[in-house]
């Protein structure tokens, strides 16, 4: 903690020499190599405002078929490269949102294109198997060289799924099954269990719950949605479960400057967690599992300290609840470690870790005892998609070969320091810069200003995403280098300087 | 109905001449061309019992990573062709289960392989977009030429999703949103709606329900699972919603011989549906939607008459409930029509039709008024996968070019007639042969015998799947010709004749 504080201050003072004081006039550090991404473009290039005329025309076309209210613009994925997303009007944008954080090593990475042209891989794409019953010959090997090679500490088992929501839904089921087997003393279910479950009634469909956190996001299918509490638009009008919701710590940033207040806030939340577990047990709806993100992403990039997670893990163990760490958005290297929970420094960080997005396939790791006792309890037709495992293997090769986690750590430091500087320069607009690796965020004074900044940045060739009520989240690919950081900071500074 | 009865009896009498009466000694009809599937093999070829030694070895390997209790054997997808699945021990089986009904036009179809080698398609595989915000340029065109070209009657809107469960989960959400907007008179939600939904409470998370049917299967995520009632193994230990469950008609087969009894049974079930809708409204949990399969598949291939579905549709309309037809297993041509609900002959068959499996992408069609009123209400990161739409376009081309729906109807007739004959020949073992197109099933005297038959057929080179308590379901690809039907019937007869 102390080291990071010193290095931040050192970097800040060093950075200052590289900046001109006039707003809108910031120059790229000479120290940063121009680019180390050979398949990248050398900068944004804007031809129209966004969405341009072609995007607008296509949006109209698609509007006949779907709700297009969320469509930003249409993309030319063929022409997109590395950190740059090209749209259908020929605009080329530095992409710091990467398809909601789901593009691991940039667009059209040569290693992935090469994989596609290998005739040995054709059949994997063309014949999608029912993995749970008829897996392909190379499935154990592919799992071993991909997902198992990056398994969280203490976990050797993994179940693939098609997307993040399915991953969490099935992880919850695994926790419920584990919990009920424990309650039954691992005996055969009673006749009453069997008959009542068919009509959705207890004891077969038990009154169990999952404890989640206010501000958390775990997906939008009905089970997941009962643990998602980030925005009204996700939840309104959908029936839900009466499950306990704990407060997530509201910390002050930078964390290292507010250790005492933050520790108090975390203690308050942990106490509430224990109270809720007891209360829901008394209500007859025991907490089978606790689910939490290492950094609440959709909810506003809310951080908590490693100590908070360590204590929470202990509380889960003490009360016999499974501990599920949802790394759907944080997993895959963006924080500078492959899993964000590695920052906690624990040998036994969780009972379940779920993933999707940058991992290209959904799924979850689990400890041995969280494996369902019988086949077909955790099951569906596809159970993932081996063609995504193929891509993941290659992505992991690239991450290792190009030391991308170290690169992310380096770029992340430059990004966070740049944000600290900007927030010192624009205190009326920016605050609470925070992050791990390039998984950074900053708060804007209000949501209207945030939305204006997003649009203005886009028109200058930088694609960003919002989160929470008034934050901007940075979610570049792992090939986002220091060079790109400075490119971004210059443009961002420009936008802020000219903000009316 | 009358025509089908006559043609069945005619076919039966014709077929008899082609059969030898001795058990285990049935010959292929000369009338059937040997094969019209050019990339097919010419028959099964068995080298070992299944699973063979290599499969067993790989199962052990995979067992270190996952529960392998459901694994049948490992496959060599590279060597599989058309209707034949090849395993890792060199066994080649006629596949009448097709990855739980999810392979539309056989293994390694040349048209799909060709699509993979087209360099213009590479980027679609390598850059998976967040479709809801940044769709690719060809997305409206691809949707139009694929999913929209086969849209159910009365529907011009479609939303893709990653799998069947996600499709149904989001279809349910669409029905809830539609229902609540109606209840609110399409006014802005109240402050109470907004604040209560964040903590899972009514009125924001309303006490609404989906009416489903006993024996139905709609997926295994928590929302879907509350409407699934086919097997204990799917539901045990998972919390659920107190939603109404109606009886599905238990009909006698062949349907045309029991029209009066069956009509009575259907009337009883429809009455129960109305009672439940009233009862749940009185309980304060109004039924927002009714979900049903055109043929209950996982639950045992249970059929109902077109009239039943017409009446049910009327009841839904009368009570203001949305009507959701789940075609995840029945859709895509197996019944001889692209959608099984086309057999009902209705212009306005449903408000929502969901799909997955043979369509290669999940998703659902819906009527205009079922579209959520705001963006991001039906949303997730991927919202499907354009690479699957590519394959689907090509599959639809093949279906049209090769008149595969007509072929399915022809093969289906041969299959059902063959099953009728066998059940006449083995009345102690077989009963209730039934089906539409090649989407057929037959009951076996008990589950142990059913399971023995499945294993014995497999060892003779025919891969089949079970469903319900003691049924066998037939789910061949659309390239399953009359030739393959007779090949199967010969082997099946052999198995039955030698059943100890």
C-alpha cells in the first residue's frame, strides 16, 4: 500500500514535467514507444460524427426487426484492428470499451485469424456437439491447456457454459445442490423431496437464498437478476426472489489516503452481512451462497480492500455458505492479474469462480465438493462451445508470449496516473479516479455531463463506456499499451478543456 | 385426419409385402433409393462395444475436470459425415439423436465447410460483437435472409440469444414487461415501482406468474426451471416460484383412433387451465403468459391436437395472457414443417415463439406489442452470435435447395409406418408409436427395457435417445432419407427380436 502511494506520487511529479499547463494541450510522453501492436492502426481517424449516415440508415433497417434503442453505431469488423474499432462510415476509434469488456487481445488478432485457416479446426466450428454427452476427442486436452491452465488457486474443476448469465445460474444451482446435500447429511432425497420439486414446492424446491450486494451485477436471467442490484432498467417488472441484499462498501478514493474511514465502512458492511445471514436463516430461507464481484463493474466500478474479501470469505465459511466470486467482467487479465481475486493474495479465495466475456466462453470453476453429486443436475444441450475454447487457448498463448499481464500493469499505472492528473486539473468535473491494471474508472460531476463527455470523446475518436450513475469505465483490450494511454489522455484532456 | 388414416393403412398393407415374417429378418424396401446424401457413409460400422477403450480412457481424463456421468462416448467429429457419427474407437453410428436434436443437416455438410473457407467470413468468427450496441454491417441483412425468412405467421420481429434457456428467460421477461405496462396503462412507472424493484420487492418486482404444463421442459436456469416439469433430476434442490402448472393432455395413440376420448381429455385440461388462471389472479399472482411446447419432447413426446392449441390460444387471449410457444426442440423442420405450430393451421398462432438447437442460434420471435418499451430491458453482452447466423443462413439455403421439409415428411411417413408395424409385431414391448415428420417416438414396456434397447441398438450402430419415463425419441437430421429409415428399422427389429 505504502509503496504504491510513493510510486504514484513519484509518477505524478515526473508526469508534470511532460505536460504543458494550458488546457487542451497535452503531449505524449516520449518515453512511450509508439506502438508495440504490429497489427494496430497508428491512431483514430474520424470522417463523420457518430453515428454517421450509413450507421443511421442501418439502424433504421434493423429497427424493423429489433429494438435499436441501445445501438451506438454499426461496425466494420473486417477493417477493425488491434485497439481500433472501425465503423461503417469509415470512422476509426480507439476502443476503450471493447464490446463491454469482451475482446481480450484486440480486433482481428493475427493469431486468431491463423487459427481459423487451419483446416484441422474446421470441424470444431461446423459440428457443435452436446458437450455433456458426446464430447470431441480433444476436449480434455483443450480444457487442460486453456481453462485449467489458468484455474484459480485451489480449483481443478471447471464447467463451461454459453454465456455469463448461464454460468451464474448454474453456479447458483451448484451451490443450492451442495447446500441441500449437506442439510440431508448426503442421504437419498425423501419421497416428499421428489414429489414436491415437480410442482415447485418445498422441500423439493427449498426456500434457500443467495446473498448478494447492493450495486452488484450478475446477469439478467431470473435467477441472476435476483442478485443484480445495479440499475432499475435491469429489474423493473420482473418477478424475483426475496433474497438478502447486503450493502457494498462505499469507499473513498484514492483508497490509500482513506484507509481508516474505508476500513470502518467495510466493517459496517461485513457486520450487516452476518446479520442478514442470521435473519434469513430465522426466516426459513437460509443463505446457501454469497455472490460478489471483486470490483463492482456495471454498478459503478466500486472497489473493496483485500481485507474485506478475506473477512467475507471467513464469514461464508463460518456460516456454512458457499462463496462465489463472479469474475465475468474482471476475469481475463484487465486488472493486471488473470483473475482480479489474485490481488487478495489468498490460497483459497472462493468455492466458485464464474467467468465469460474475455474468456470467450462462459463457465465456472468450483471446488471438488461443489460438483453436483449426479449427472444431468448441471446440464443443458450445448454446455458451452468448443470453438470458443479453441480461441481461448490461442488467446492464452498470446497473453503468455507477449507478457500481456505485465503490459497491462504498466499501461494501467500510466492510465491511473494520467487520470489522477486530470482530476487535479479539472476538480469540478472529475473525481475518484480508481483502478487495478487498466480496469480503471473515474467519476464525473453528474450523469448528463458524463453522457456529454462520452459523446464528445467518441466524436474525437475514443470509444468509452459508462457505468454506475455517473462513472466512466475503462475497459481496453490487453494490447492497450502506454502509447495508447497517452493518446487517450490527450484526447480526453481536449474534451474536458472544451467542455461547455 | 381421415386422409392420414387411410394413407397409413394403405402404407401398412403395402409395407407388409416387403417384409419377411421371421423376426430379425427384415429387408430394405427396394423402393427406397440407397442414399441421396452424397457426403454420407453407406451404413454403420462397429469395431468395439461402445464406449470403446479410447472413449473410456478419455472419460477418465475428463473425469478429473468435470462430472462425466452423462458422457456416452467421445467423438471424432472430423470423420463424422451426414447421418453418421464416428467415435474415437472408429465406430460409425447412424445418428438418430443428433446431439439432442441440434444438428440440422448432418455432420460436416459441404455447404457449411465451404462457408468456413470463405475469407470474407473470418472476421465474423474472430470478433464477437456486443450485438445490442455495436452490430456488424451485415447484421440486418443476415437476420432478414435467415431468421426473418422463416418467421412464424404474424411475426416480423426477432431477438437472438446464445442458447435455449436464455431465449426462454428473456421471452418470459418480455411477457412480464408487456403485462405490467398494460396494467399501468402504459404510464411511467411510479417511484415505488422503481425503488422496490432494486430490492426484489413488489410492486417493482411484481407477483406475476407464467402458467406451464406438467411434463413440459423449457430449460434449466431458474426462471425456465420454474416452468419445467419433466424430471426430478432437473428440479430437485433448486428454489422456485409458486407458479400455476396445468395438466397436459394424456392422449391415446394413434390419435385418429381415439378422437373422442382424446377430445374429452383435452377439454378437461383446458378447463383446468382456465381455473388456474382465475385462481392465481385471486391469489394476487396473475398469469402474464402461458408457455407450451407443440410436442412435449423431454417429457416423453406428448402430443395434443391442433384444436387443443387453438382453444388454448383463445383462453390466453380471453384472460389477457401472452401465449408463448416454445419451439426449441420442435423448430427447424423435424416435424416436416419448419415450425411444429404450423400443423395447427393458424394465422396468429402465438405472441412469442422461442427457438435454439437446429436453428444454431437461440432467440425468440415476438409480436410488435411484445417488444420491450425501452432499450436495455432485454439485453446482455453478446445477445447471440453472428457466426451462428451465418451458419443458419446456409442451413436454410440447403433446406430450400434440397426440399428437405418434403424429404422429412416422406421419411417421417416411412418411419412411423415402420414403427406401427414393429409395435404390431412386438406388442409386449412396443406401444404408442407417434410422430410428425421424423419427430417420432415410441413407448417401451418399462424403463429398464428401454435403456437396454438403447444400449443394444448402439452396439449395432444406431444411436438413439430416450425421453419421458420409458419412451424412445427419434431426432434424425433433416437429411435422414427413406433409405436410412429402413436401415434403422432393420437394426431395430434385430434388437427387438433378440431381446432377452
